[in-house]
C-alpha cells in the first residue's frame, strides 16, 4: 500500500473540475482504497509519496493500429485519403516480420510507461496478440517498471466485391477466434463505407455487435463524403481506377449510409459503436446518429487528421450536441508519435477554449465507457483500479511541448 499526493488532480468524480492537494491511497495492485485531501487527512511524519504536478487516471487510447508501428516515418503527409491508401498498399509489407515485432514492442512499452491503461486497437492479423497477452497479464514490481495494459482487439475487415463477403467474414472471424483463445477480448469489425461492399459492411457489423461493441472509421474525409453522396472525387476515382466496386450513391452523408445499412426494422442500433475520426461530421449526420444509435461514441485523432488531411473535426459542433467524445492516437503510418499527451496538446493549441479537465474526460472516462470498463477505469474513485498517472511540466492547466506523462501506480 502507498499514499500518493500532488499539487492537483483531475477526474476524481467524473467532473471536469480539479481538486487541490489530493491524497490517494492505493493497495499493492493499484486499487484505490481512499481519496481525500492533504490538509485534513495527513499528520506530520506520515509516509506520503509527493509529486509536483497533476494526478490523473490512466488514459484510454480509443483508436490505435499498433501493428502498423513499423511504418513510422515512412509516409508522406497531406496526401488525402486516396493518397494515404496508395501508401498503405505500397508500404505495409515493407518491413520484415522481425522488424515489425520490434517496432510494436517499443510502442507497447511506451504506452505502459506513459500511463495508457486500455487501448481500442485495430488488427488485420495476429502479430500483436502475443504482446497483448503479455501486457494484459503483466505484474508491476520493483524489478519490472512496466504496468499492465488492457487491449480490446477489433479485427478489421475490407472487401469491395459482394461475392467475397462471406469468405472475408469467415477469415476475419478465425483471426478474432485466435485472440479469444489466448484470453483476449476480440471481435470482427467493419473498416469503413468506402472499403467494403454493402453486404460485407452489414454482415460484419452485425457479427461484431454480437460482442456488444464495434469500431468504425467514419466521415474521415471529404473524399469519403463525396463518394457516398455524389459518386465522385479522388477516393471514388482511386477505387474505379483499380477496377474495384464502389458503394451506391445515396445523396446522404457517409454516416447516414452506414446507419441505414445496419439499422434494424425499428430503425435502431443497439450496442456500443465507436465512430472514429469525424473530421467532416455534420449536424445532419449527428441528428441521424442520435436518433438511431443507442450508444454512439465519437473518437477524434487530431494529429492523424492533420497528418493526412491538414484538417480537424468540428469540436465545437460535437460539444454543442453533447456527443461522447473519446481520444485516440491512430497509427504510426498516420502520426509521428503515439502519445496521448501530444494529442491533448494538439487539441488545446487548436481549440484554446478547451479546458484540461474536459479533455481528460475524453481521454479517460469516455474511453472507459466506450470499452465497457467504466466500473474499473476512467476516474480516480475508491474501489476502482484506473492507474494513477502524473502529468509533469504543464503551464498551469495548459499542456505544453514540455508536458509529459508517467504512470506511477
């Protein structure tokens, strides 16, 4: 057992307000036994581990492709979605198996040290599974500075031709079953509207939602919107140029197309749906999502969006609509670093009105809810095991380039 104190803490009760002079008692497994304040609960000479900085719960990375870590520094920026897809097709296998594992291992360790406690991770193969099992069962000790991290694996499916749909789903399910057999939480999930035939998208979403949760790339670019609404644009031209089928032209937004395809007879969709990116989300698509989706979450990956599109989601619109926003890093094919603090810094730089407490709700509490882990993660409360993270070198309540995170319990 140890007692941890600092200048300030956030996310003690699910609110965005800070608490000064917090005192947190945790047991040897990181479970919080009590939360109080220094002034009223301490006497001189008590054994307290004091830190200069801000205590926060462990981060939930709501969207990552950790198996793409070998692509760090390999991609050109600002290519748009069509150019990005061309680079993925060209470079994905450019590093051998040993090199891919080495790159992944480094990022698994980085997440653990930085204070990431859970990751919503996309997989296309089984290469990350051994690491995920290792970190799920890892035990922190004096001899091992790393902490355990929970990974929820989404085996992402692609396929533009309807006749291939059943075989693609069966192949993806085999990969998900491998993860499950290793004690990992996993399911199949659809990638996006533009990489899948309507049939594959529908049957994959249905299968994935049997687990209660899917992840879906949604409204990431104007190219995606143009393909669905008008059947034109760079992305549409890319797919036709490669002889691939494209989705039907609907005249609606891409998110409406997805919802209309997967909604039941009552027009409703149950289960948690993690809609990722949302760069071109609109009031029209938000209204449809709020009407039809029982538990939608809206994840933003700001550094990735800048990397590919030089654009960011309409954060004010999303907040004005009361959306449950989460925060992710995406992959090293579309980012220069996997670090939740750098994502928070990006948000505060581009949206100065955003307070640190609000961003931490997105990075901690909402992500935990999305993964169904709110009973143990997401906030610093007695009975939970959220991980305790120290934010160092902030400028008051602003994240700066010097700000770093370190997990301490």
